[in-house]
C-alpha cells in the first residue's frame, strides 16, 4: 500500500478535478449559466446577473428570480462606484453579493449565472456586509464594522472589487452619515476601485454631482393600498425614502407602534435638518487633509506620550483596559502641562 501511495494520491487529485469540472458543467447547463470573458482591463459588465443560491431557493418556494444588470466600468485607471438606495427587503444585499460571487466564479474558471459577463481581473475582493460582534475581544457590532471598513480603505487598490452594506448604521445618525460620506470620497479619490455601496443615507446621493465616477442606483418598489410591493429591480436613480415603517408593519409590529412611528416620522421630516446639496457645495473634498498643520513643538514629555501611544494595541484590549490606558495618558498629559 505504501508503494502505491503516490499513485493513489495522483488518481484522487485527478478524480477531484474531473468531479469539480463535471459538476460546474452540469450546473451551467441546468441553470443557464454563460461563459464569462475575463479581461486584463478594469471592466465589470454583468447583464442579467443572478444570485446562484437565492435563485434556487426562490425556484422552490416563491417563483422566478429577478435578474439585474451591473456596470462598474469607468475608465482605464479607475472603476465606478454604484451608490445603491432602497428599502430593506428590496434586494440590495442580494445584488451586492451576487456580483461578488459572479466575479469569484468567473476567475475560478466557472460559467456564471448571467446573460452576459465581461470581468476585468479582480486582484482582491473586499466585503463589509451583515452584522456581527466580537464581544470576547471587547468589540461591539459597530467596532467590528469600522475595523473591517478600515481594512478595505487601507488595502484596496484600483483592481479591487469592494461591496459595502450600510456603513455607519451602528452609531448616531449624523455620525454614521459623516463616516459613510467620507468613506465614499476615499473610495473614489484614493482607492479608485470598483465598488457597490448600499445605504439608507439618501443624503449621499447628492455626492454624484461632485464625484465623476459615482453612480446612483435604486431598487424599485411600488405602493399599493398603503402597502409596499418589492419589485427587486435595480434601476438608475435614487430612492426618496426607506419605507422602514412599512417593513416594520410587515414584520408584525403592533398597530399602535406603527401609527405612533408615522406621527413621529412626520414631525421629524417637518423639521429642517439641512440640505445635503448645501453640504456638497460647502465642504470641498478632503478639506481636512489639505489644511496645513503647524509643526508640533517637540519636548521630552511629548515624546513620552507618543511612545506610550505607540505601545498600545487597541485590538487586544478589553474596554476596561482601554479606559485605564486612557486615564494613564491623561495623567501624563496633566503632568506635562503642570
């Protein structure tokens, strides 16, 4: 048996390769997949794209899957960013995931669930979707979201494909809007990658007036007899609202809660919360980064604080340890001032 080990391993590897190829071929025939074009440019064109898993789940229970197009092609040096708005349950997350999966399938040599696909080589695929925490390491859901977003902004290059879902949702409204706003600007001007960015912050759609490669898209819905009907069709444009109360009603919230929420929403919408268009005009891109900063005065106390900061590892600290470290730094700063 030992003498035949090498031959057995080679036979097993060959059979595994045949099995994968045959399974992918059968899948392509049975589910009408097409052969993608994989090209060395930054193109990303998918016509009639579908989610390979959701499509089959719907076929068993709820009917046909609605196919959608996606074009992230901009120019030879940078990709386009789609800003996708629309209500919950309309299909935004599915659309993000299906295009990422199509890119993976295309580059592994498989046919893809689409009518046509032309994919420029993707060197890295980044995904920030869903909600998760890491309480054992002292990380809240929002902290995990920010850590993952930071990894994307610090690592994605022009050949990357990025999907981001609801950046900034885990904090106060204006904090979240500000973070999402700055993230889009950074993706556009620094990373220059192909990206799909789903959001409920409708104010962000005004950025398309200033960012040449930002494209507004939305998932169509219809209102009928006070109910919202999801059409699952991605089209050019921007949603005017998120239909959150209608979705809450579908989820079964008590009628009294729904009616009270409608009253509160009407009051909030009546208040003037400022114009995103005015913000676009008043806030030049990366104004903070461009503003000259005076050279800091160096002294031994300052150097000590810098050294103490460099020695900290926030990713390995519990909330209590982080708070204690902050107090130690505050005490050092106080001694410096005195």
